[in-house]
C-alpha cells in the first residue's frame, strides 16, 4: 500500500502483484497519477473498480457490494459439486474433526487445493471463517472425515452462492470490535479458539478466527486472551488509519463473558 | 515469436557478453500457447521466452524473491473508506508487469534458440531485467 498526502488531497494505491487499485478524494489527482504511470509503463486502465482478485465489486453512489459468485461457481464446477444438494449451514454443531482416525483421504493434494481455494473465500464470507479454520488444520494429513466437512462447506456455498458483503456510507467512522472465544473446544489439544469482528461505522472491515497458542484453564481466561488478540488487531488498524491520515475516536472493544458455569 | 523477441530487446532485458569463467548459466526455452477467443476460434499464437529458473543457485544469481502483496484486511479498510467518504476508485493493470523488475544480481542466460547471434554464437545474455521463470 502506498499513500500520498498533500494539503487536502489523498491518494491511496493498493498493489497485489500486477493488480492495482487507485483511490483518491480528488479525481484530478488520480488522473495525474495515471499519467505519470503511463510515462513509465504500459498501463491498461480498467476504469472503475469492478473485479479484483476474484472479487466482483458492484458500486453505486452510496454503497458497494462485494461478491465472489463467479469464484464460487468455478470452485463448485471444479470439484464436481455443482449439482449437489444445498445445505443451509456450513458445519454441523456436533462436528468434531479429529486427526486420529484411520481412514485417510485418498488425494491429499486435491484436499489442499480445495481448502486453499476456500481460504480465499473468507474475503467476503466472514461466516465461513470458523469452518474453514477447522478444515485448514489438517492440510498435512487429511482424513476421510475432513473431506466430508469440506463437502459440507461446498454444499453450503451452493446454497449461498449469491451472498454478498455489503458496505455502505456511514455517518461516522467509529470503530467497534467484538470478541468471543469458545473454551477448550478442540478435543485433541484443548486449546480454545478466539474470534473477533471489527466494524468501522456501519461496515464490517476485519474478522478472524484463530486458535489460541496456549491452553486456557477457565472460560474467562480464554475470553481475555481473545480480547487481547482483538486489541492488538485494533492497534494495527489504528496505525494504518493514522498513516492514511484519518483521525478517529478511540476504538471500543467488547468481549463476551459468560457468567454461567460450564459443565 | 519475433514480436516477443523484439519486445525483450526493446525493454533492454539483456546485453550480449563474452562468457565469463565459472559463470552459472541459466537455460531458456520457448513456450508456445494457442490463444482461443470465447467461441473457441484461434485468436493468435503466442510465444513466450522463459528462463529455467531452477538452474539458479541461491547466493550466486539470486538472493531474495519478492512480490508485493497487500493484506486482505487493508483492502477491506480502503474499500470501506472509499464508500464512506465517496472517493473515486479506479483499477489499472500493468502490462508485462513481471518484466519490469530490475535485476541486481549477475544472471547469465544462454541465447534463445533460433535467435543466436551469427557473429557471437558462444556469447551469453547478461540479464538486466527480470524474465518469466526466473526466481
């Protein structure tokens, strides 16, 4: 990411190898940048943002939709799951994927390919973070049961193929973060899983689901660890926003402490 | 094929030099591709010169590999700001982006098949710019 700031004009350039997005609060500034680039490279202008890294972008004046419909359709075709029966949830609540069963999946590299493709989908699908995190843990040695979990995700994708992430103009840029964790949900090593999502104004901008490094002895401890992860992410967010030159109110962070005893 | 060769020369990708002693020579070959349009008709034939990057040895002719990749979260943040503040957003594509990379290391490549200089058949191409297949 490159940021150019002068007086009130701001230009932000995002580079993903050879895909480039330029955004600015001034149309003439964009024009100047493009002209400068033209003098050094063979540049093809693709106009307003519409398709970036497999994500379709639908813009109107006050809002923006991000969707990976094409990407999902291709993935379903590639895995021969296009005609499958759709499912309304990505994973069963009683699903316990373990690494200790005997039935190995016959084609580990196919498993890695498909799960790799799924990971790219979390870009517009926060809801898949947890289930994809689960199946990603077995890339080195996929079992038949993991393959079943992946198939379930693909069937859920078939059900939700046109789901879109919605960004709309919001009256303020206040940052709110929500954090949660389970407690010792992994039967193999009993480490807990943290999850958080961060909103800027009305828009969801960051989310993540991640296993904690150490075992928590109580649910409160797991929740605090999750809050700490969230807070460090907010720190990064604040630094990037100040680099862009935006002043925002102090972020607010919410955790969920459950006061019922666990059984 | 001629077009690709001319483009590489125009870009100043390499200069012909006498082979230095003990140089690690990277091979190269032509890759051909038939480009079809949406209806399945042949649109054009494409030739691309690629270096055999697996001949390169770390520390001798490559030190670090680099590709600029932006974090997904950063994209989300910028898109959200774009919508909130009603900024303009444009997308561009750099053609042959990979070939613009300047090389710092000394990389010697064999002359491409079919385009060997008649006067200096034993000379090598000292690469100045990156080429497909290099590390």
